[in-house]
C-alpha cells in the first residue's frame, strides 16, 4: 500500500472513487448532492485544475495498480481585507474531497491520506487545515473529530421560494 500524487494512469479509477463518494452523499442528502455518474468526471477535472491553480495536490492510496482512496487538498484563503478572523487563520489548506473505496474502509487509509494532506499544507508554510462535511454525514464528522479536528463553524441553508 502506497500513497502517491495523482497520475493520469489512475484517471478512470479516480473517477470511480469520485462517483462512489457522490453516490454515498446522495444517499444521505439527495436534495443536495447529485448522483455520482452525473458529475464524477467533471468534478475530478475541476479538482485537478483547482489544485494546479492553488498549490494543491490530489493523492491516491494505491495497491499495485488499484486505486483504493483519494484526497484533494489545496491552498485557500479569506479575502485580504477580512477582519473577522485572526491573520494566521486567513490562509489555510482545504481538503475538498476524501473518499475510500467501500472494500477498504476502516483500514486506516483515510487517516493516512489526511496526514499526507496535512504534510502538504506544512510544506506550503500553512498552520491551519480545514475540512468540511455535509451535516447529514455524521460518520465523516465523527472521523474528523476522532483524528483531532474540531468543529469551527456551522453553515445553514434555506431554499427560497418565490
């Protein structure tokens, strides 16, 4: 088992992983998340571009030629004029997606990928990393808290009707 930076030879496997996470989140929150087959490839392409433009990376956990898990992480920042948070929290690493194949869950891959993302952020001189999860995805929230992440804010939404 190895952690590597994304390579094109794993493109289709990465699409399958993206579809899996979308399908999982669609089951939890169908009103928010489209099914994986509808968006997986476009979302992966977006992540590849976004990581390239924002000092990010996509990492894979692989076993031989099989991709078992994926994480994307990139530099994000608050507007320079924002005064609502301390300066050291304005630039941070952001984990946009983390997915482990169903067949390989609960084997430490998610934690290994999170550690890789943290290391990536440290090499950028960052002191903070953020990750979000859907409110309905309690297993993700429990995992992040178990590895030392703390809830920082909550986001509320409301559909507006005409």
